[in-house]
């Protein structure tokens, strides 16, 4: 890794950390964070593969009230570094991402506790009527959130691929890493199921089951499934009157006309 790559990587880690609390830009999402990290390191394809899998895992993670979910920002950055720089497999990166997310969750709670100081500072500046002081309090609190990811990223970037780190990760028993990989697969299913349940699109479930059967009993790749899904979506849009107001009006008009004929027949009788 060159010095320029290291600097860009640390700066991007800070942006990811700040994005995880802003929620305005979804840069901290694994699909984005892993892809950009892979592009910085010259292995965008690996970043996309890892980020796509991790994205399915974090679909079921959300903050509810004061409960803090596992930190996907830190897990995305560190796992991508370990896969690319540490020469670990995608499966091992996914397995390591889960404990990394839990560790990031604890670090997030600590960081949010520290930023309480800046909140009280902003309150004091508001009492003084100093808008500049409020801005500085918010910016410094945001900087702390950025350092939460940037500093671990710097440490791992300097140590990834070294003998010490490799030996440390290899010292993890195989039963634990294998269990984490299996758990990661279950979490993907749970997250996807939560999204389907939240969408409440029961009329689309036949397509879901059709895709499941095709995936289980065929050798199609993702490109083929994408083409099949696009074709089915276009067919559904063309045949469903819901998306064609003229057809819906014509259908309703024909129904009303038939009702009128029935009424006339009854009157004649």
C-alpha cells in the first residue's frame, strides 16, 4: 500500500464514520464502503462481492430508541482491509465482520458518551447566542465520530498482512470462524425476510417463490437471474391494469355497461 492510498483510506474512513451518524448520505452502508475501499486498494471487484454480502446482513440491523445496533461502518472498512491486504477469503471476511461490528457497537456507545460534552457545550453557546460556537461544537462532535472509524482503519492498514496479525487471526479456532460464517448466512436470511415483511407486497410473492425455485434447481448466474427478473417485471407492468389507467377505465366502463343491460332486462321483464 502506498502512502497516498493510506492517506485516502484514512480520510475515507473518517467520512464513513461521520456518515454513520448523519444518515443523510448512506456512505457507511457496506455496499458503498466496501466498494470504495476496494477501489482505493485496487481491488474493486473484491470490495463489491464483500459489500454485497454484508449489505444483506445489515438489512435487519436498525437503531430502536436508545438501543444501538452493531456498527456496519467499522466492520465494512476493517473486513475489506483484512480480505484485500491480509489475503483472507470472502467467507473469512464475512465471519470476521460480525465480531468487528459488535466491537464497533461498543466503540460507538463510548463515542456517543464522549460527545455528550459537546452537546452541553452547544447548550452553553446557545445561551450566549453564539451561532459560531454551536457550529464548532457540532463539527467537533462529528470529527470524533469520524476518528472512531479512521483510527482503527489506520492501525489495521499498517498491520494488515503482517505476520503478527496473520498469526493472530489464524489462532482463532476453526469451529468459531465456521460458526460465524453459518451465523452470517442466517442473518442474511433474517434481514431479507424483515425487508419483505416490511414491504407487505403479498401480490409479488409468487415471483419470489419462482426465483427461489429457479435458484435452487438451476445453474443460472446472477446476470441470468437479473435478466429473468427484468423480463418478469416488464410483463407484470404490461399486463396489470393498475399501471394502465386507460385499460382500467375501459374495464370499469364495460362492467357498468353490462350492469345497465341487466337493469334494462329486468325492467322489460
